[in-house]
């Protein structure tokens, strides 16, 4: 983890007392209707700027309403923190949003656009309840959050050595590695030999741009699964299949079916805050489920490449051995580290695996370990509850959810 990217998050201005009083009083009303507000906001935003839906926002998440819930949760959580000083600092919430924004190339000019349509939606949904005083108080909430994010995102861009938003690079696929569980790892290098790809911090991700058959350009984030420093980046992609009313993944399907060695892609510079402190020697506990194993594999690759002797406990849960992404890679990396241990849980019986869901019962967590979690919503909630029951302090638990409502876990 770096220290240069934290100053904006440490200096969030406080709400003025009169604004705080109004926000505190109206938060239940706003909270009760915030799903309606955000749905109306996105309707207005995409009507005025259809290019944003085609070229930036995840169309699948929009169709399912997940992006709307993400925005609702982030605003409500931030406002709640502002009016209740006893709550934890919203650093993790803002850091995850800021890294995601940087990976999409978000720039300050886009924040007034969001403000315009968000406040039009608030007035549309709540009507006369939005007095001038209420509007002014929530306007202040928005700009406190926006100013903090813009400051943090500028720090991220500066740290990457680029102008705001200038994060895209053209790369060439040099390797395509098929995994027995159906995951494909793409190894890429810069298409410009004079501008090699940068190093990164273990646990980070890149956004991949896909030019789809209908002309849309969609962006998705994929964790890096190689060790940094070789001028190449490797990211693993599991194809998202259609289930019920949930559509198949547009970008993951395109990558699986259309992208081969020699093809060119657009990716971003690496971002993401689920990163280890490479200077530390404290033990690490890496807990994952499903495709959430990918940032953990990236961390293990770094530890192996540097000959680390850190104590490492890797815990992974999956439906079955056949669905465990990068299973062989994870096992080989753990076996090659002198102080590492791997435990696996499968819902379907499997050789050498615990049966059922991941359980910390009987697992001795190293004292003082930094703990990293990645997986689905239910898995992360269950794992965090077990860690809390085991007496692990919240500040030692770092997590990422591969879904837009990541920050709901802070509630």
C-alpha cells in the first residue's frame, strides 16, 4: 500500500452544524426513497448522455439495477458517516470508489454532470419535501463527497504519472492460457515497445475495453495474476454465463470467444486498493471464493518471485474442484513458499478438501496477520462475521467484492 494516495481521504471536511441537522433529520426520508431517486437519476443521465451507457457504465449491471443500488448505498453511507462521528471513517468506501473511477478514466468535469441529474431526480421523486434548505444541505453532502473523490483520484493519476483520465494503453496479447475450470488468463505487453507497461502493486486490477459488435465500448475490471516488474501484465477472466434473468457477461464472453494471441486490446494502468504492504513482514491470510481467488494468486506470485518467507495462510472456497479457478497455480505457489499453507473447502466432496462452506473452526489464524478477503456478497459477509467472532480487529481485514455494491458491506 502507498502513502501518497491517502491525504485526500484523511482530510474530509465536516458538515456545517445547520446542514448536519437537516441531513440527520431527512436521512430516513432520503434513504427510504433513494432507490427511486437513483433509478430516476440514471434514466435522466442516460437520456441526456447515452454515450455513457454505451461506453462506460456496465450495461449488465444497469439492467439488473445493481449500479443503481451501488450509488444509493455509497451516498447514504457517506451521509450517515458525516452526521454520526462515532461511525468508522469512510476511507475504505471512498478508496474503492476512487480506484474504480481512476480505472475508468473518470475526470473532474463529469462530477457536475452527475450533480445536475442527481438533484433533478431528488426533486422529481420527493417534490415539495425538497425545500431550499434541504436542497442546500444535500448539495453540500454531494460536493463534500465529490471533492474528496476528485482530490483522491488526482493523487492516483499523479502517482501513475499521467494527466487525469489518460489511463488507457494499447497492448498485444502474447499468451492465452486455458484453465481446467474454464478461466482464461491473457498475458499482454505494450503495443509500443518504447512505452513498456508499468509495474504494479500485488492485488491490483486493470480495466479492459471491449469494442462489441453493436458498436458499444464496454469496460470491465480484471485482477492481475502475475508478479510485477517484467513489462507484462496477466489478467484472468471467467466467462459470466446467463442465469435466470441475468444476462451473460458481454465482455467476458467476448474475451473468451474473440480474443486470441496476436490481437490488440485496450487496457488501463493498474489500480485497486486490495493490495499488500510489500515492505511489511507480518503474516498474511488470503481468503477467497470462486473467481475471488485471482487477486490472491497475484499476491502469491509476488511472494514467490521475491523469495518471501512471510507466514501465509491461504483459504479458498468453491462449489467443486472442477470449478476452482487457477487451482493448480494456487496450490503450486503455496507449496513453493516455505512458510505457506493452503486449505480448501468444496460444497461437493473432493479429495484433500474440507466439505461444505468455508469455516474458520479449527483454523489457527497467525497472530497479527493482515487478512484479505475476495468473493461474493454472501461469502464476504459470512467470512467477516467469522473473523469478528474470532476477535480479529476490523482494521486488519481488507476486502473486495467483484460487484458494484462493494460498499454495502460497510453498512
